[in-house]
C-alpha cells in the first residue's frame, strides 16, 4: 500500500519550491507531509491493483506503507492519450520486461 498527499497547483506558495536552476527544481524544500497544512491537501491510500491519475501541475508526496513496486506513466495529459496508454497491452509488456 502507498499513501499519497495531493496538492493543487495553487499550493506552490506554501511548499517553498527549490529555484528553477536548482537540481531539485519543482520539489519542496520542506519535508512533506510535516509541512502540509493546507486545507486543499487530499490524502489517498492506494492498495495493490489501484491506479491513481495525477493531473498536470499537481504536487504529490508518496509514502510506502508496505513493500511494493510502482510504475509511473507520463503522458501529454490529454484524456484520449491517457486512456490509450493505460489500455495498451504491448506498452505494459515492454515496461514489465524492460
């Protein structure tokens, strides 16, 4: 199982992101979830077999609750593109076999 904290793009001010030129750009300078005080934070716990769609520009923090393996799939964000990538058996086979 994994626990996710999701924050909308508007939460960027309270996260204190590293500067654009920094190697950890787009990441918070504070440890999450300790620094999440926003009422806009959403907490989700995923169980084996669950899938989470994270919209573009949303921030997230992940905590593993058990031993697990996760697969990230990046898309251009169009709904049709996301659905095609999720249901493409050949793509998943390639990802799993390396």
